C-alpha cells in the first residue's frame, strides 16, 4: 500500500466498510439474478455518490472534491474486491477525465456537477471492432447544418445504456489508423439517429453497441479541438486504464484471499490441501505477482495525479502487469477450488468472468505490451 | 557538527554528507563504482583507494546505521538513505563492503552477540580490518540446511571442530568464518545446532576454490580438521544456532532484492544495436520484441516494488519476510535479462574467451552462467516459496524447517 495521507486512509477505510457491509458479492449476485437492465443497481450507485465518490477527481468549482486519481483508485480497489457493479469507473473516472482535461467552460458547467452528484452517467465511446484500437476510428463526422453529422458504429461501450451523454471519438480527417484527424464530441444519448443495443455480457455488467445513423450535433459539441483530439483521447484513456487496473487489483486480491482460505480449510488425504507444496508454491507465486502489480497500479495513479511525463508508460505498465496477474489469479481460483468453483452457486466464477471483461476494456495485455515497447523506443 | 543520532533535519544532514563526501572522496575514484567489486574480489587496496577506505573507516559510514560506540556511523535509517543518495550523486562506493561482515555477520552479532563479542568483532568490521565468510552449506546439507553434520565438541576451554563446508564464498580471502555446527547430535536436527565464530588463520582450516560453469568463482570448499574456537566465540546460546542462522539469512536476502538492477542500462539499447528496428521503428524480431517488453515491464514492476517497500517502511532497515518475495522477483528479472541478452546477441552471445568477441560480449556470457546461482544460493527459489507459504500466507509447514 502506498504511503497514504490521513484523508486517503479514512476514504479507503470508508470504502472498505461500505463495500464489505453494503455491497458484498451477494449484492452483485442479487443484481445479476434480478436481470437488472443497466447491469448495476442505481440505488447502490446513488449511495456511492452520496458519499462523494462520484466527484473524487472533479474540481471543487464543479461540485467535486478534487481528491485525485490515487484516492479514486483506493475506492475502485475496495469496490473491485466485492465486484460492486456501478458506473464509477466509466463515468466518474473515464468520461469525467475527458471533460476535465478537454472540456470548455460551458461543457464543464453543463455536465461535471451532474456527474459529481451521480445524477447523470457519462461514458467513452471509442472502439468500433472487437479489439481495442483507439486510433482505428472510422466513425465519420462531416460538417453539416449548424455543426456536424456523425455516421458509424461504436461497440462495447461500457455503461452505454445508462449513459445520458457520451464522449464519442470520430474522424474529421485522415484515415483509420492515423492519430491526426480525430475529434471528440459530446453527444447526448437522446440525440436523434442514435440507436443503442444492450449487450448481454458474461460478467453481467452494462454495455452497449451503438449505431450513429446521421446524428446531428452543434459545433459546440466538439470536446477540445477539431482534428486534434488524439492527445486528449490518449490521456483520458490512460486515466481509465489506471483506474481499471485499480479495480482489477481489488478483484485479484479478493479472489486470492478466498482461494487461500479454501486451501486452509479444504481437507483431502487427511490434511488441509494448503499443506501440499504443489499448491503452496503456486500460491506464493501469486502473492509475489500481486505485490508487483500493486506497485504498478499505485505508481500509475500517482504519476497521473502529478501529471508526470512517464504517466502514459506507467498506465500501460499497470494495465499490462495487472492484466497478467488477474489472468493468473482468476484461473488459479477456479482450479484450486476444484469442482465447487465450477458451480454457479460459488463466487469464483464471478471473478473469472469479470477478469476477462476488465482485461478487454481500454486495452488488454497485448495492446499495452506493444504500447510500452513503442513508448520505450523499440 | 550536527548530532546525527537525534531528530535533525534530513536536509541539514544532506548538506553535511555532501560536503564530507566532496572533501574526502578522492576525485580519481569518482564514478569508479566497479572498484567496489574489485575490493570484493580481494584486489589490493592502496593509493587513493586506501585513503578513501581510511576516511570511511574513521567516519563509520561504511556501516552507517551501526551504533557509534562500536565504530558505526550512528545514523538513522532515513539519514542512511540520504547518505546513499549523496554517494550515488557523487559516484562514490563503500570501500569497506568486502566479505560478509557488513552485510550479514555484523548485523547478526549486533543482535545476538555478547557485549564482549561486539567489542571484539564489530569495530574491526567497521574499519575493514577483517573479512568474514559463512560456513553454512555442506555436501549433504543444501536446501535441507538443518541436516548439517560438521561437529563442534566441547574440549573444556575450547570448541574442537571437524567437518566440511561448501559454497563458502570468499573463504580464500577471509579472516573469520560464521559457521553453523552441530553441538548436540542427539537432539532433533534443528535443536542441536550452534553458531560459532571461527578464526580462519589456523592449521586445522583448509580452503579450496571451486571452478564453476562460468569459470573461476569466489566459491570454496572449506575443511575443518580439529580446528579450534574459543569457548566465548559462540554467537547466541548453545544449540540455539538455527534461530541465529535464520536471522542472518534474512539479512542476506535483504541484500539480494535487486537494488543493483536499477543502475543497469535498459536492455532495449542492446536490442536496438544487435537486432535493429524496422520501418515502423519496431524491433525487427517481433517475437523477441514482445518478450522484451514483458521483461522490461517485470523489471520496472520490481523496481517500483522496492521503492514502495522502502517508502512504506519509512526508513526502517529491519529485514522482513517480504524480502523472500523480492529475492525471487529479483532473481527472475536478472536471469530473464541474461537470457534475453544472449538471445539478442545471437552467435555473438556464445563466446567463451579470446579476441573474437568484445569484452562486453564475453562478460554477458559469463554473467548468464554465473547468474544461474541466484535462484540457488541464499535459500533457493523453492525454499523462498516455502517461507512465503508459511510465514506470510499462513499455510501449513510440511517441511518443518522454515
């Protein structure tokens, strides 16, 4: 654990208490069983917002507490432990970051206070195919009417059905793969010509495919500068990546703790199975990987708070290393639990399913290894 | 002169340390950190190096956190960190770090030694007057260290020692040996061991260096034939040597957590030179590129973890069980780096000696081979995993030894 300020320690403890008492995995199971249409419980998110968690990175002038990314990461880690489903990451962190970093005064006034209060949900609509490829944007924005007309497809938009506003990456110049010619737009979810289709995901969380069939927006919908949206998008995504890594850290830790507990209590051959070296050494390896991953996640969030020059590298480092560790831990959780872990009645499967969704979001291990190599000049 | 033992401002200490280093580290030695390794390998100490050694010995800064009364520097943990930072800044090194005295034996004597033992041994370690080696492993006692058979028998006024030790690093240069011996063969194997301090300069001690897969090595075999140790050279109580010996190994692991990795050039430099980049600016061998990226991610994660552990300890220098995890991680990173270096160099990474290869190429090959020892010595990777399982994770101990 990073060296925290007193306020951060209080925040972390509050998040831990709330997650363990008010939002345990059984609450997630109940949400899934109820078939909640948004993939989360709005009442639970309202509670989180009431505690100020939706406004942690939002400046005080817009109703937030300006408490930083490491602080929000502490909350995400704790809610990640219990698989709490909410738009905290996609909206309060990712979309809020785009507005904070690139929004005009009017855009900030219009949306940040609502996001901080949890009254509105926002999200990023970036990817268009099955794999994360933010520079590969094809969705076209052509000048028309008083502003622009958007035509194209977005896929795997997290909290896409809950969102009342979307940060949409579009191409106003260049060709797919170019980083020049990308423009970000702030598009209300009720805009005419936008068709949202809910996705039923294995991890029971909310996401949508969205079709833009000639969606007209005003010139004031541009977030940042026309054609120069890449830097803003990249920086925003790095914040989302580090935040997702924090959630993954919590999930991996909880899955590991649960598995360790099982190793100590499950008896076979007249002894706890945790006495077998074949399992002990795998557990020791996982412990080491979790420690290494924690260092990466905390370093990335801290670098973002300090706007350090290596923040992009550290964000990819965190997502890649945490992805590797969660992959390992989620698989070992199933294997070490044996048959019971295969049952729907046990929680192990929830962690495995969430692990793969989290891996895919904002780029997986392969994407971030490639990016890490590129950022290091090879 | 400030009193460094009390609550003084770290920045004031930084100014003091910087000024002292500027005044005392000979200009000819600055940036020559490889000399620290030469000292380790028993090379002669003369000229400016001797001056530097004397200055550091006088100041006690080769052992910065040890008590002043025994010749140490009397610094707090945070002050010692500042000293290290200033040492790095000026390109200095510790000229007193030869042998196992500073890193392992000294801290253990400070913890378990009698007042007389501390007065006898610690000042000489602080001044670099004696070198220490360790007598732990035996031909029949490696990972199962507690199976050791070297006997020490009470002969009235002295202990008489018979047996053989192996992997006694630097024994050929050493004056003293911290040695685990069996004093009660009837007891359960962990309960009959004592920790004895043995003078190496006596007829009953014979040392033979061992040639390894990487060529010449600091490792030795050491034979004790009716060797003698004074009765008051037992560290800790008789038959309590296992506890003392384990504590010493924690100090050893603390030194094997890979701080040195931070000073190495990124491996991507070597890859660019030998493999080259393609039109997109990516390493021409894409398979290697991915594995190199993974390795650099692991190396960075390890560095960040060392920094985090230090920050969380707030300058405390006590070794902990967490060092076991860091030792395994450091080993993994270093060995992977060596393997990738060889692969990057292709056939240039296969040389043994001669002028057909650069010295860097030859050193890389020897380093790759020598580095295989990292996951074996100081408690093998498997032993570290046993320790993590029992002490950190609380899993049942099936070996009854960690």
